[in-house]
C-alpha cells in the first residue's frame, strides 16, 4: 500500500500502572474509645447532631477528624454561591434582625418599619455575604460586585417578603434564637447516645382574649 523505503515503523512498549492509594485507617486506641464514649455518656457535654450522624454515614474518617477530634478545615472562597450558603446568609440576617427586637413587643407596625428600612437591610445582607461567602470576617460592609451583588438584591426581596408574612403572627415577643436542646436517643437495646438540636426561634404569642 505504501513504499517500504519511505516509512519506518516501530513498536513501543510502555509499562503503565495505575496509582494506588491505600485507605487511611485510624486505630481505635484507648484514648479514642474514651472520646467516643463521651457521646453516649449522659451529662458529658458531648452530643451528636443530625449533620454529625450524616457525616458519619458518608465518611467515618471525616466524622472522626471533625466531630471527635474537632479539627476544622478552613473553606476556600467559592467561585459561585451554592444553595446552602445562600440559605445560611438569609438565616443569619433574619436572626440578627430579630435579636435587635429582643424583649419588645413586635407588632405589624414594627415589622413594616423594619421592612421599609431597605438601607439597613441591605447593609446587614452585605455584611452577611462578606462573612459567609467572601470570608472577610464579621461586620465587613465592603461593596459587593458581580454575582454576589445580584444575589444580595434577591436576598433583600426574600427578607422583605419574610417580614411581610410575619405580620400575620403579630403581635409577638421574641425570646431566643438558635436555642440548644440536648436529649437521649436509644439506637439499640444496649446503646443510647446524646443527641442535640437547635430551635431556630422561640417567640411568645400575644393572644387577645
């Protein structure tokens, strides 16, 4: 098919092997067992949340490092804002707004005044975005740009709508936010663990007779 004198052929043999990574194992030493036992000892001050249990099911090593040893890895700044971060920011802003009203009667007028103060709401949103998304620390009101700025405007709409919907429950008195509760949960006849949860908000309803 082709002139033999103009084409040279050669056979090359490569020894290619896949890179193998051995799994990471943590031996259950006496010290580690003692730390784990605290999660099932009543009054120890150690309890598991739903997210901690989910973390154990997903990756026991991550559970050990973050929950048992309490190691925290600083998250990098993401190029986009995911749903969890967005929700955390709106939650943080709403919590901060209600803490400003701690102990006073929250009427529909109070909620209207807060809803109409868009300058204050925008500043709270900017500081929350900079803290939870841009990782600039607390109370940083550096101006937002690009996607963050657009999402902040959407958050402003979400929060004003939240305050509008809250009017149907007024008057109320804000009591607390992120209230921690700890209890016991029996997994099996011979295993009971400490469980913790947080109540987003506790209010006292002003019921008229």
